C-alpha cells in the first residue's frame, strides 16, 4: 500500500519505532566489549550517575532489585565495578566504575561513534541536515513527562 503524502502521527510513530529499534540493535552490535546489553547499560548508568546504591541502579535501569544484584555481581567479578560502603551509613553500599569499567565505556562509545560517523558520511548533505535538525525533537521525545 503506497504511503499517503502526509503521514499520520501513528504512521510516523511506527516508522520511528522501527528505525530506532534497528539503529539501537546495530549500535549494540558495534559496541562489542563482551557484555550483554543489560550489563553494558548498567555499567554506563553507574559511570554516568554513580556512585549508586543497587536500589538506585535498579530504578535507573527499571528492573527488579534481584536482577540488578546479579548484574552488578557479574560486573564486579569482571573488575568493572567496585562496591564500597556509603560514607554516612555503613549498612549501605554503593557501586562505582573502576578504571577498567570507565575504559570499557569509553571504548564502546568510541566504536559506536566511529560506526555511526561512517554511516552518516554515506548520506547526502540534505539527509544529514534533516537528521541534524531532528535531533532536538528526538531528545524531547525521550524526556519524562512533567
């Protein structure tokens, strides 16, 4: 069925969902690093927002506490996270990235950016301009409703 000249919001949403899913999948493949997507996401959340309690990390990742406990234990065993007591409450522990964890995040981001830069170079200038113009709108879509 041919597309209508002016797509509906539902048609735009469906295409955007599919495109975003495909792009996310390709970026995960390019990231490498030997971690699962969930492990890499948790490591990045700690790197960007840490040190965090496991409860805070579970909230960031929107998963159940037992799930994040298992994930953090694996990252700690791999030397990517370290767990240390909270400065004010010795009953609470916080996780933070190690130097190896930070290096893995930086390398993963570098590989993804390199791949995406190469793909963008294959587009014509008009397509690149359209993508650049859409970035602010895409960022607004990702904001939490107030």
